[in-house]
C-alpha cells in the first residue's frame, strides 16, 4: 500500500549552490549528502521541517533540460504573505508576488538555477 511521497527531485546544475540555498534560505535540513556517481553528482536529500515529504537535489541523466523551468510542485505554508516577506529577507527572488486567490493565497519564487515553485496556502 502506498503511504505517501518520500521525496520529489529538483533538477540542479550546481549542487553546492543549491544545497546552500535550500538549507540557508529555505531552512531545509540535510538528511543525506553522499556520492551517487563516482566523480559525478551526489545524492542530496533534504527534509522540510514539519513535513513528511522531502526533496532531492538531483538531476537524472537526460533530464537536464528541466533545470531552470517551472516545477510542478507547490510548497505549502500557513501565510503566503508573511512567508514571502521572510524569504525575501533571506535573498529569495519572487517571480510572482503574493496574491489572494479564490481558493487561498499564492506566490511563485525561484531558486538560483531559475527553477520556479508555487508557494501556497489554503
């Protein structure tokens, strides 16, 4: 029986820069950082405090064209406006400023690779 999603992968070119952004700017915690391919990528898995699903900073071979695009995932928070303000203070760039929607609030932020993610609340 499937019980949930363990992690989703975020495609990145520079794993060191991505690791710094996701831990320092977003506050995620390192669960695993180890060699995946000798002389190549590392397997970097991060947890999101208070969440069951984590992320992996890893680009499968042949998926490099996904780097710097809109990622089909949304990060949930209690207050989009407050969370966006805090992230901006840590240098996070927003592609779309927070706004109220009929279903809640949303914003879109970018990581250093240009990957775009929705930040939303109900």
